[in-house]
C-alpha cells in the first residue's frame, strides 16, 4: 500500500486501506471540510507514467462525472498531489455482489430486484454514451439503499475498446484471470466480440449482465474454465446450462431473458438495456408473480386505539362491499332496478404519519382502478416519502427510495406511481423495487400518465412536456400564450383517448384559463371559459373548484364543451392558490376522494432550551408561520391567518408579556418579514398583485408601508440585512427563469436599488441568512438532489457544505461560532463553525432535540418557523401541538349519483 493512515490528499485524510487492483488502490478517508467518510481511489506515480493507464484513469473520472443515478456510485471530486492522481467517491457500506454470491444462490425476488437496479443503471450509462466494459459481481456493491454499480475505469465513451489491460479491478477480481497486457475486462463476463478484439458496444455490457444474472440466481458462473484458453473457448463456443436446470423453481421467462443476453452474436441479444430492464420488470410484476422483498415495504404502525380500528374496519368493509356490488353489476347478476347507490366513507391518516410539507392539496391521488390511495406523508423523525393505502385494507405501506417525493400520479394500469424527486421525474412499481428515472428534469407538480404510455408533466416553470413512460427525450406539448400573460402550464389531465388533455394556463395576473391540448403539441385545441382552476374529467363531467367548492359540470368529449348547470359536490375543500388547486382526485371507475379544510393548522410559539426542554409558551395557538425575532430579542414577527379570514397578516409579539398586536392591515397575503439591524424597520413580502414583492414599514407600526423592491416578474422572499445595514440578501421565486430560485444582493440604501446575483445556478438556492459580522451567508441548495445547508462568502466566491444528511432554514448564533438548521426528521441541529479566516471552517455537528416544528416547504420556498436567542441557548419555535387537526380523506363511490339529473 502506498498511503498510511493520517496521510493527507488535499482536504482528505486517509483512514485505512480498502484494497487494490491493477488500476490503483482504494482507501477509506475523511473529508475534513464536511466531516464525512469518502472512498479515495488513487493512481500510483509508477502507473501514472504509463500514458495508457493515465488515460484510463482520466476516462473513469469523465465517465462517472456524467452519470447521476441512485444505483451508480457517485463521484464527489478529483485531484492530484505530489504526482498522485485520485478520485473521491461515495463511500459505500455493504457487501459486493461477489461476496454475496459466494454464500450461495440468491432468493429469486432479491436477485430480480438487484437485476432491475443494475439494468436501470446501465440504461442511464448507455444513454450517456458510456459502455462499462467490466460489469461483474465485484463491481456491484449491495447497500442498504440498493445495488450500486462501480468502477468505470474501463468505461468507453467514444474511444476504441481494443487495448491492452484488464485493470481497474477492485480486490474482488481474481488476479489469475485479469492481467496487465491482456484483453480489456474480466474473462468470465466478457462478450465474444471483446475476446476476439472487436469493437464493444452496449450489447457487450448486456452479455456480461446475462452472466451476472445467471450467477446470482444459480450461485454458479455461466462459463467455467481451468485456464484462460478453456474459459475463452467456453465463452466463444458453448451455451451455459439453463437457469431452470439448476434452479427448477425459476420462471421459464427468466431462461429466455438470460439466454437472449448471452447470445454469441450481438445482433441476437437484447438491443438495449432499456428493453432488458423492461423485460425484467415485467417478469417481477407479472410473468413470474414474484413477491417484493420483505424489506422493500414497511407497514405503518397498527392503529393503537379502538376508535381507529373501527374507522379502518368500516372503510374496508365499505369498499369490499362496493367492489362486490360493482363486479356483480358488470357481470349482469344484478338487475338495474334502481340507480346505483352512493357510498361515502372516511379514510383517516394512518397513525404515526402526517400529510407532507407539500401543499396538502397535492399530497394524495387515487389509482385508476379505484383500489388504492397514494399519498406523500412524513413519518415521525423522517423526511417525506410515498405511501400506498389499499382501500380494502387497514394499513398503509411506505415505498422505499421515494424520499423527498413530489405529488404522485398513477399509470393507467394502476401498477406504477410517477413522482418528482431530486429534480427528476421518476416512477416506482407499487409491488416493490426501487424508483427509476424517466426524465432528468421535473418540478414538484402533478403530471398525468395516459393510456398510450405518455406522461405529461412540467420539467420547469413554463409549458408542459411529454415523455415516454419508459424514458426518453421530453418534447414540448404546449406553447405559452405570452400575449395573455401566461407564465406556466399546470394540472395536465389526459382524456380517455390518450391524445387530448386538459391543462391550465396560469397568468401573471393571478387568473388563468382552462385549455384542451393535443399531445402532438402546439396551441390549444380550444379553451373552456368560465372555469378558473385546473380540472379533471370523470364519467362525462369536469370536476373543478369554484372558490372552495368542488363543482361538477357535464362535458362533451366530442365537442369539447361544457353544458348544463354546474353542481356543487362538496364544500370547504382544502385548496392552494395560484393557480387554484384543490384536494380531490377521482378514479376511472368513478370513485371520488377529497379532503375538506375543516380544521385550522394550529401552531404554538414555544421557548426550548438546548436539550429540548419546553421553557414557556408565548401567546395562544393559532395558524402562524415565519417567526423572526428583533435584534434585541424583545419582539417577534409572525405571519398569522385569523379564523374566518382568507389572507395572512403580520403580527408582532411582545415576548416578555406574550401579547401580540397586528402589524399589517392590507387584504393581501403578508408571508414573512425581517428586521433592520437597528430594529427600527421591517422588510416583508406581500402579494398585492400577481407576485410577492418586498415592502418596508417602521417597526413601531407608525406610518404606511412603502414598496421597497420588485423585479416585475418573480416572487421575492426576504433574507436579511448585512451587519452594516448597507446590503440586503433575498431569494426569488423565478417563475420565468431556467435557473430556479436564486440568491441576490441589493443595496439597502440609495437609488436605484438594483439587485446583483450572489448564487445563481440551475438548482434552487433559498433561505439566505447573513452571519452577524456580515462576512458569510448561509443558505439552502438542492444541488445534491435534496436540500442541504451551505455557506458562501458575502462578497462572492467559495462554498462550504454544512449539512450532509439534509438540512433547511439555517440560523446563526450572534458570535458566529455556531450555525443551526432543521434536518428532514425535524431535529434542531447545531454545527460549530469558524469564519474568522478567509477559509470557512465547518466543525462538529450535534443533534440537539426533536422540535415538532411546523415544517413548510422543506428545501424550497417556504417558511422559517424558528429563531435562536443571541447566545444560542434558547430556541423560539412554532410547534404543532395538535396534530389531530389534520382532516381525513373522504371517499365517495359512484360520485355521479350526487349530480341531480
């Protein structure tokens, strides 16, 4: 081994050796900046002198840097020091697939799950033009989060495959069968064309995949040989024994899949990893009837009280009875002597979890067959995930791998759920398995999956796009009508023919228009007047909102026109404004589900010490968000929604007396405010037109507020003032920009007040906070795929990651020696920091306590619902003491029976 423990490679400190192969050496190391464990792979100086080895080392870095997928080991960094080149990669804990196979054949369900994950990784690599060329069990790591494909040292990206060396192996590679100066790859898994020195392509990886699949299921290699020559002859001339001869209980379809992978002629193999993956997924979901691994679905805790069990049982009996009634009717056994009755039942939220921090109106959807509800929810101490509740059962099941999921929507056959996460459009089989990426860009809004296997969705604010459910290049499906002020299209709903769809054009003015479009793209076929919210089609009707009322109106699919009078179906629907969206969903079978907004979200302003002990409460519980203490710690601002009102106002607390007084009086929404450094002024955002603009008002309450900043097109969210009061930081909503939410600086005094960008990337940057000395700004970015806290210099340049497992809404201690944030499990996290030099130093991290904070918009443009005393010893938090305020979901079968003919 070249490096000993304690050796430094830049900011990385070597801890121990992990192994060595022909390409280099692999070490466990610590990133001293982020205090996280990484894996470092080095190319020794002796090999660096060999241009061929050096080229392959650089090729690995280029190859991995192009790939981003949950089943591919992530590359963090590259570097060179004292003639030693190195890669910094994700440190993976677990066994290699080779180590697992050494213990014997894998259970069928487990083998197929892993096979699908590896195939999905190959789909992404091949789509990027990268051929792995050394796929083998030693280059697959089995971790808690699934299989990870590693070691792209032999990856091909446009270069010829004919070269000498089978290097780039992990220590699991049998040294006797891969040697310097031989053909690229590892013999047991090489395709015939590789052995014959011909050009390799994606189908060569498919051959290796077939050998790997055979070995996983049977525990035996597909090809054996006592020498290089005999092994090569076996690969070139002989067929491996069928899997079913070694594992008689295996499905016949698996034999066909593996045999096609291992065809000698590349033309006879699967022609793409996507086709192979889809065949495997069909096998797991249908052909083989293989159950999901026991670890892939987690049941929610059982209902702990009799009332809960009664509610679940009634709902289950109701829907079983409904299903039987519908089946009998369709078979002709029931005579149509009377209209089908309307059944109505209530589905409570499963115990132990709550609706997600997404808008509740976006959080659930019913499967087309009416058998399942899918919803986004948060279990105690964790981030939001997708859950599925069969309506005829009493438990909900979590879908692993769906962390930070956006609003879900179903495939037409009710087998898959599509959703956005980490900025990508994904789908997951409800019977098990990991999510797969459909498209590389998506924002958290609902899409629609049609009968022709086309998905309509929003990759970014703007027009809708269509993409194949199997993946591919998204294509624009709508065109913004900028003359009318349209800024984005939302709420797609594919009509039964799979070619036309409903969608809503959101205008800068706050209004909008319901359109009918065609998947062929272009301008709308027609627009439907009189409906000012997104709509869905069901059983001859459009369902939409008028204010908070769920409304139905007859709709002719031929003429694309509404007719007759609209009918109210349910009142007090939970909504989200702009565009107006409601908490309702419907199945193709005519089952409706909706959630009423009958309960107010109540938060209690509470003081806690660092151990999480409640010290005292301030005021009474009400619908409050966005707390901000004055610089002297005597007052606090909150955004409060009074009972019976439709908009929020800012209120000011006297923290010593616990009394609050109203601070703003405009009928528009005021979402949150920040104090000037001297405490004499408050800058806040208010929606007094189509956007949230910034206003200023004296903190004494005297005088009128004045418009302080507007850019004419984006929502603006205040961050705070620098220590000298001369500079203000904010982030914008960027409704019309491709760069998402960005951080901006603006002069706090003088005129004109022209903003300049501080951090402007393709990712979302939010929640900026100046340090007390004004030298640093903490903020949140989703560049890693989830919200994490970073720090940058206020003057620009330099970036340091503070959180590593998710974080949002940072706050500083007054002396700048500690930074706080909320993690996905709603814990308060403290991190020691040192910003005295030009290089910001991140120290130890400590989880202080569970906060039960009201979490809004985790990782996005939401609220900061806590603040910290200047000495960092007390925390003022808006907690949610009454979680029972979350209303249940009402389900109605044969909902059209509510419409009077």
